[in-house]
C-alpha cells in the first residue's frame, strides 16, 4: 500500500508541470519565438477566428497588438476574463497562467515581450 501511495505522489508531481507550461512548447501552432537573450523573450501569438490554446503560463510581460483582438481567457483559478485590444495598443501584465481563446471573427495577432527576472519599473 505504501508503494502505491509513493507512486501516486510521484505521478502527481510529474503531472503538475503539464497544467501550465511554456506556450512555445505546448502550443507551437499559435506561438513563435522571435528573439531571446538573457533579459527578454519575444513571441508572436497568432490566433485564427475562434481558435483556442491550451493552459500555459507567461512571466510578467509587455504586449503590443498588431491587429484588433477580442480574447476570452480561462484563468488557472477557474475564472474567465474578456480582453480587448486595438491595433497599436500596448499593455503590461503580471505573470499568469491562462488558456486564451480568440472569440473574435478575424485573426488576432499580438507581440509579447516576456521579462526574465523582475519586470522593468515605470
């Protein structure tokens, strides 16, 4: 019985990273790495109309919308958030785990600049 409990505990530890991972690895259809150095990582996210991702995570980041966009985010705590962006809008977000879905009728594209370590202060 103890052996089963140990295997179950180890199995749950191995499964934990699958709940939220690097979007480039778990969803290469939507995320492409454009640039990376010791301080930042730049991604392009492109979602066709009504396309959905998988649960993944980002560190603190800055985002620039290259198209108009309407996303619905399923957050890791079970809540959802609608987020709108217009072409040219920029914003910053704290680190988070989410599953985005483009709820718009057109392709949505955003450039993400993920910060390694602490995000720059304003």
